[in-house]
C-alpha cells in the first residue's frame, strides 16, 4: 500500500513538473529593435509573460503601449525594456520616436 501511494505521489509530481515546464516556455519572450524596426511583427505569449524589448540599434527608441498605459521613456542603444502582460488580449506596441515602428503582442 505504501509503495502504491509513493508511486502515485511520484506520478503526480512528474505531471506537475512537466506542466510547469510547459507554462515556463511561454512566460518570457524577447523582441529586438534593429534598423528602426521590431524584429517580430507579432508574437504570442501566455498571460503573465514578460517581454524584453532589446534596443540593438544605433539610435534611441521608445516602447509605447497605450492599452497598458506604458511608456518606457527614452531607450538608448543596448537598453532593454521589460514589460509584463498580466491581462489577455491584443496589445499594439509602438515606438514614440519612429511612427513606422509597430508590432503586436497577443496574450493568451
Ligand atoms: Cu524607434
């Protein structure tokens, strides 16, 4: 009986660990800014995910997400801006300096 209980416990633990691993896969993402453009037009992440916007350009950028009331201020070359998406939905991300820089984050 004790052995069976232990086996069930282990199976449950394994399932939980695997589930956590899958959840972790969608809790972080990186988008780069190069040549005055975002490297991704659209990304999908899980609710609660943190997206890192990395300025890999030679000019300053900015991260503006109206729906989240988020404004990073000036983002110099090499600077990374982290944004956590707590709510599901579609979020337009723009650069306040370069109007043509746009992308979308879909939070599931
Ligand atoms: Cu920009």
